């Protein structure tokens, strides 16, 4: 091989990185993911068969380019977090690919490629449960803006989509490889065609059928929701430019101008209320007396509606006067015990009932210091990494808000809507028949970040077949129906509100009932592949 061969292979790797990123930044481009790995797989085959060394210089930059193009916008919220997320996420992808290369030297034929698909999906499955996690670029998310092709996510979840994408790539690659060797490709070509076409055709049929189902919903089953987008600048106004009283006036005027006598629920964005010296905290033990909470409760009772909004709340542990923290995230109150701060969804009912749900999938460094119980150095340094709030508390279960007429509403807070297994717990464990998402996507400015986040809600709607009322502080707010269609999306950076109908649903999808079976199966297959690979003698690549 020529000396510049590695450079040419690196170019192939970068083409894969570019192809992988396209579905995340351009709508209706999900199908590109089905061929995105082909240049990288071709480069790997050339490098392996010709003994080219340092091939990691080709595949790590490929994954790095994908992460940079798709998620560079994190920089606006946290430059250090953006660098860490991009470098470390790319590194984990590269490790999976390195394991694939290891197995290529142990197995012959198609098995290493099947192992690559299994190991990648196993990683995506396990990654969602780690304290340091960033599953934003799970491969199945490539189809978030191509929902007509993936209605079968109601069975497999989005990691089933990741498996489909990887298998499609390796089957196409194998078909091209057989063709290049002048061997019969009939069966490979047929298998590849069926692998790609059958899920898409079935999905199109399911999409049409579910559209008919939605059209047949009884008008009496509809529940009117009003979704508020107060458009308060998170950088200039949210934490000091505007007083909390001014922000309250904006929100309640929006609600007043848009509700009707039939409004069932009003939804406002994440962290709408933040503690201040004037207003004080919302203390969950003694909630009365906070001006914002009192005014919203009065509004709900007066207008006979239910209201969900985001707030930073405080829970005090007055009965714990020991030196031992009652929770991992607790903070001292001197002689008065301990307290926790939470990023909270607050529900107040038309009958003045009050409930709190604490966000439990926290943004690393911005809302939580990972492994603080095991690695105390970060805590010892006293890092303040969350808009002045540091390490938030969590809760171990998905709490619901129960209305007076028996509806059970789940409220995922921002980042929680990215995790399919976490999101399904609102339905499987708690019985939610309607979902809301409250978020504040203005941190990322007008980039692809807030658009990606919006469309990930479509995946959750398909997986669970629940209508979702999504309120974003600066955009985009919308109603997402049970087949993932985004209805009445609001403009970016505009103070506005939308009113529409949602339909509570108590049916359970296979994904909600059984979970991420595809990911779990891939975990077991990956362990078997790697174990057999370790026990197998290295083969010579011809």
C-alpha cells in the first residue's frame, strides 16, 4: 500500500461521520443512517486486510465529527460540558468499534459484523442507566424527524431502531462485498431488501391505521389543554433581568387570554419559578406564602382548571439534626437540619390540590455532580455548577399528578424526555394516561439542539402511544399526538400560547409492557461474542 493510504482511509471515515450527522440536522433524512457506516466499514476492511496500522486515526475522528456537527450547540450552555460530552461520547463509540476490530481477528465471515451491531446496541442500553450519560446520539434517534418509517418503535423502542440501522449497514456492506468478489448476490440482496423494506412498509401501514384511530376518537374524550410559552430570556431576564413578579404577570396574562371554560390543563415551562430574595423559596413542607405559587393556585381554582409549571423547590428535613446527610444531595441548614433543592414539576388542581414531581434524570455538571458519593473530590471543591444551585436532589419513582376526574398525568422535565426506558415508567409503573414535557431550551439558542429535543418527544409518543403537551420557555412548544405528529408548533423566541385537544389513553404498548428487549438481548449477545473472542485463537487475515 502507498504511504498515503491511511489518509485516504481517514477520508472515508470522515464521510461516515458526515453521513451519520445529517439526520440530526436536516428533516426527513433518517434513511441516510441506513448507509452511513458503509464508508467506515470499507476503510476498516482495507486497513485490516493490508495490515495498515494506527487505524484508530480514521475511526475516532469519524465519530468525533458526528458528535461535533450534531451537538456543537451544547457550547452555548456550557463550553466545558460541550468539550467533555463530545470527546467522551466519541471515545466510547470508538471503543465499541475497537472491540469490533478485535473480533474481526478472531471470527471469520459475517459474525464480527453482527457482533458490532450487538455491542453498539448493548452500549446504548446500558449507557442510559449510568450517572454520566449522554444518549442524545443513540442511532435510533436518527429517525426522530422521519416518523412515518418507525411506527414499530411501539414494539421495540428506539434502540430497536439502532439495531435496524446497524444491521441494514452491515447487510448492505456484505452484499456489496459479495458482488465485488463476483459471487452470487441473490440471497444477500433479497435479505437486505426485506430487512429495509418490510419495517418501512409495515410502519407506513401502521401510520395510516393510527391516523384513522385518532380521527375516530370521541369528542367527549377530548381534553382541552393550553400550553404557555412566556419567552423569558434565560441569559438576560430569567435570573435577574426581570423580577419574578414580572415573569408571573407574563405567564398569567398568557393563560388568562387563552383559556376557555373547557380548559382541562394549563402547562408552563421548566424552572419558571426560581428562588429569589424577594419571593423566597417554594418550601414543599410549608408551601403557603410563596407569591408565585399562591397566584397560580388562585388562578387554577378561579378558572376551574389544572395547572403544571416548573420551579426550583426546597424540601427541609427538620427532624434530622445529625451530622449524617439524609440524602446524597442534602445541604446543611445549621442547627435546623438539612434541605434539598429540586428541579420540580408543580401541579395545582382546580380543587387547590398540590403535588410535586422532582426531575430525576439530571444534566451532568449543570444539575448534578456525578459519583459524589464515591468520588468526594468534586464535592470537596464545592463546585457550583447549576445556575447557582449546584447538586439537585432526585426521586426514585415516576410520580404522577392525579386530577379530580381521575386522569393520571406524567410530567417529564426537559432531559428526561430523551430516555425511552425512563419515560415508559410513567406509564408502566404509575399508569399515566397523558404526558407533558416541560423544558427551557433557550440555553442552546436557535440551533439544531432545540429542534432535536422537540422531535425526540415524537419518539416517546410513538413508543408509549400517549399524547404529549410540550411547553418550552422560548420554543418550540407543541402538542404531539399518539403517532408522533407535531401539532401547532410555536415559533422560536416568541411569546405565545397554543390551545388544542389531547386524548388520554390507557392502552399499553409492547414497549411499555416489556421494555427494551432489543437492548437487553444485545447485552447477552455481546457478552457471548466477546467471551468467545477472548477464548479463540487469533486468525490470520488474508
